[in-house]
C-alpha cells in the first residue's frame, strides 16, 4: 500500500467568481474536475489510498468521488473546522493514515498541474534516507516565490522568503508543492493549531540537523491559482503538452464532451473544451477557452482564452478576451469584455453595456 495526503481545503479566492459555488480542485480543467487528473496520476504511480484534507465546500468532494473505487483508489475525507495551514492540515489528515513510522507518505497540493514522476520521487526518498523529499522547480522570475537552495548533492540548505532585492535572489529553485514525508516526521507536527510547513516545519527540521532532500524537476509545472493559469492549464492538457490519464478525449485543438452541441460552422481551437450540455452556435469562434456545463455561446461571438461558467450565456456578436463569465450570468449581445474582466455569478449585463469600441448602430 502507498498512501497520500491531498490538500484541497483552500477557498480559491484568486479564482472568484469561478469558485463561488465550486471548490478550486473541482473546477473543470480539460473537461473533468482538476482533482481527477491528480488522483489519476497518483493511482498510476502506485498510490492506493488518499486522505483528502478538505475545508471549503467540503461536502462536494465526497459527492463527486464517493469511496474512490471508480478511480481504483480508497478515498478518506477529513474536514478542518478552522484553517490549520499546510502543516496543520497534514497533521490533521495523518490521523487516518495506516502507514508505519518509516514508510513514505506522498503529500501534494490540489492546485498544481505537474508532470513530475511521482513514483520516482517516492522511490528516491526511500533510497536517500531523507526525512522529507521536496519537489523543486526552476522559474524565470522567482520573486513571487520562496526560494529553496540546495547543495550539489541535493540537500536543502535553507528556506528563504520571497526576495525583495536582486541580491536576495541566490537561486531560481522554488518549492513546487509536492513532498514525500517519512511518516514519523508528520507525527512531530503540532496538532490542533495552524502550522505552515514552509515557515515552521521545514526550517525547524533544518535547524535540528534534519535531512531534507530537494529534487529539481524541469518537467511541466503550473500553479492554477489565477484565471489565466486555469485557462492555460486546461488548454495545455487538451493539446497534449502535459499528459493525464483522466483526459476525456483525444488530444488536439478541442475536446467536445458528450451532450454538448457545437454548430458545424463554429470554430474551436487552441485547446478549447466544451463541457456537457453546453451550446456553441453558428459562426462562434472559441479559442483556448473553457466552456463549462450548460453554457451557451450565441452566434458570431468571439471567446478567447476565457472561461464561460455553468449555465451562463454570452450573447451574439460579443467579444470576450481573457475574461471570466460567472455561473448563470447573462452577457447581452454586442458586449466587449476586455482582458481581466470578471462577471459575477448571476449578473445580467444588458446589450452593449460594456464596450471598448463604438457601439453597434441600431
């Protein structure tokens, strides 16, 4: 048996309004809940049992997956009554682990899309004798992240806060959000209070002389925490830039799920996904976008690198670029939504209410 803890308790505030009624890990990415991709990859790596550390809209996870049998997994659900931080959530979930004190436990976040070889990280951990193995990735601009320098043998040297000056950028390696813990280490995390593994647990282990192993992996990695990244991750999965056993169709320019209706004179491209019950009408052009269940895109509308929410409607002649239309919202005809606009759930936007060019003549 190989066990994992999956951290899925966040509120996904950076993704609002998409997460108003849906927790971030259950948002559709390339046609299925993002968590399905993660669970399928974990199962493919030999994980058999997963403890889900939930909080926000916790009941929806068990409604979606039940006992996990359909994925070949045993799933256990743990809900935080109050926010416990990453370390506190791991410690809280550990009550339901069956692993022995010397066995490895995979821990990963519910918002990272990654091509990491999970089995290799686990087996390397076994061989190394480390207390914790961390997946590290390199980024061109690490200023928005904490830095994790390692020695030539991969031993972690420090955990550094987000750099504020060029002199503080001593490495481009960052914490990629996937770990293997030796079970006994998890049991040393304080129980019943908020704990950050990044700021408390890992630095504390280093100070006490612990062996933390950093594994730099340069395969695909993306934090899906913003609408732009959410759209990009979905499109990259559809186009096959990263593999997933859970992809619900063949890779290519678009995936159209059963029950969706796409007019033969509509054009889908760039890794678009059209979910069940959605309608894309004649003359519509949908590029690198996510069209969620029950949404409708009217004739002669352009949707580019955007998300159209569940049961939402985008009227005829609209232009939607790098925007978010919330669930059940109605965008009237001939609106132009520029990059960064987010239409809240249930909003009704009159015709031509938002324009960046002259109104269309009546």
